[in-house]
């Protein structure tokens, strides 16, 4: 475990000197909630105080983006020539995979620190249990999406262009066809069908249920828990298997 933590710090240290990219994401979030969200809340009907609904959606999108970044970061290691060095370290493949996931979790925690705190303040009247449960769900969703992106990242060892095309298309579908910005019951049929297959649909609805949103606007939380658990366990398990079998001999240039 100590070796995995050292590897996490080895990769994180250059990105935090200084953490300009994290601060810029905080600024973008504050502008979106304070300006764009406030405007939308005056236009959207059927959702009481849409700005709160919108703020949670932005949190889910940040979680997805950071989880996707974890997979892309692994690809960058391969194409920058760092992956052979990491494989030469006296650390097992399973620990290497754990270090990648821990790095993604740490970056997610840093990225969500301000946006999540602001969202809690906007919603208000929260208990410590609901706050802790919300954080756990976000990390569970993040690990599930990260596992999916890490699984897809092995495609990049053969074709980085193919990987970019697949991830871009998948990201567009997963985010746009979900309940991140709109309740499921308001979606037209052609949007509702693909939204039912998006992990962000269940992640966003479960977070909103925990934070006290109107349950009639949300999907069954028990379904959400089951699907998020299945996603995380399956994708992380797939990542462990792939890193054991497919990493050797990758193209790093």
C-alpha cells in the first residue's frame, strides 16, 4: 500500500505545482451556477428551484470528467514512454492499477472540494449522514466510470485515434442522454430510452434523492444503487484483468 501511495504522489506532485487547472474548474463551476443556473431557474418550469437541480448535475458532470481523465492519463503514460518505467518498478500490476485509481480519486476529491461545498450551501438543511452518503455515491460513480475508461484505454495502445473517437462519442451520449440536467419524466421517448442506459442517470438521481429532492422526479433509488454497484465492480474488475494481460508490448509512440 505504501508503494502505491508513493506512486500516486509521484504522479500528482507535478500537477499540483501550482493547481491552476483545478482552480479554473472551480471558477467555471461558480460562474455556471451563479449566472447560467440562475437564469435557467427562471425559465424552467416543473422543477422547484431548478438552480439546485442544475448544481447537482454539474457535480455529476465534474465527477464524470475526472473519471474519464483517469483513463486518458493512463493512455498518456503509454504514449509518453512513462508506462514502461512504471512497469519496471518493483510493484505488482494490481498495485499499479490501485495507484491509478487512487490518483483519480484524489484528483476527484480536490476537484469537488469547492463545487460540492457550494452545492451543499445552496441546498441547505442537510444532515451529516446525507452529506457523507452523497460523497460516497459520487466516489462510487467516479470509480465505476474510471474503470470503464481504463478498460477502453487499452484500445489506445493499438490506435489512439480510435480511442479518442470512442471516448468522445461515448462521453457525449452518456452525458447528454441522462438525467444530469433534466428529470427522467420530462424526457421525450427518444431521449428517455438511451438515458435509461446511462450510469449518470442513476448517479445523479441517487445523489438528488439523498439530498432531499422530490422523489417523484427521480428514479427508484434501489435500482440506482444496484446499477452503480454492478458498474463499479464489473469495470474495475475488467481493468484489473486487462492490466495483467494486455499491457505488455504496448505501443508507446
